[in-house]
C-alpha cells in the first residue's frame, strides 16, 4: 500500500492518503510510453518552416559569366545554391497532415502509468490549501522551502472545472506562482503524459484526490 503525505501551506505534514496496491498495477510497456510521448511532441510542432528551391527563387535565366574563356568553372544559373540568394538544398519544406492520432485508451493508460511510477517513487504529495483572496508568492515559497521541494520541477494538479465560476477558484493561487521558476499549475482533465513526465514531483490539490483515484481505477 502506497502512502501520500498531506501538507498544509506551512510545509507541515497534516495527514496521509493511502492508496491500495490494486490501484498501482500497470500493464503498460515502455515502448507504448515512448510512442505516446513522441506523438505528443510531434503534434506540438508548428510544421511551418519553409524554404525555396532553385526552381522557386526569383532570378533571371542569365548565366553569371561566360562559360568559356574566363578560366572559371562553368555556371548556368544565378539561382543555384552556391550563390547568395539562390535556392536552398535539403532544407525544411512545409509539411501537411503530420498530426499523429493518439488512441484515447492508450493516452489514459500512459498517464496512469506515469503517475503510478511517481507514486511508487514517493514523488506525489497532497496539498491542503485555503482559497487565496490575493496573490501570496511568499507563502508558496515558504511551503516549497519547508517541505524541501524547492529547486525541483513541480506540477500542481487542481480538480476539473465544471462551470465558469470555478475557473477563478485558483486564480490568486496560480498568480502566486508566476515569479517562482520550475513550477506549473494544470487542471486535472487537461494534463498530458508529457506534463507528468516533465514534473519531478506532483502536488495534488486536496479536492482533486477524487479525480486521481478515478484515474487509477478506484471509486469516487
């Protein structure tokens, strides 16, 4: 049975959350995780880099110099790659339909596996935090310092947003993080495997525990 430590904003441990071993079983293989992460990064690319070939550059068809009598190598076109302003060779071209489709079940299984790995490694924690009425960066910094989580890349996970009013629930809390490097806040339904893999430690907001259990296969 795994145990998640629960902290308050002072960095003091105020409780624990137990997770049954049956929820920590995963049949995902490493190749599927790799394929999923590679697909995420490929889909994030812009694919807009484009250069012109010698057939597309705007040059006259006149030769740079006479072919004979100069002692120089013959040249046929000012738009050749060896000339300034000439066409490019083996350089980026606009690509289309490069999106990689990610199966929904594979996506969920990959995220679940990555979170389970962090739970087993004791790198998932729960934060009990009151709602802020104003940004308080000092409190966040003190929490990270007292819980020995500073200087690490952290991912804070909040519960899903079901109506427009809930988007402002963590507004001041998120604003408090803006000047602290290496930390990010994401609502639980919006996370990707890349976010989880990139974060060294995961901080689960206490109201998001139900969604974590659902993701692991438990009951709400």
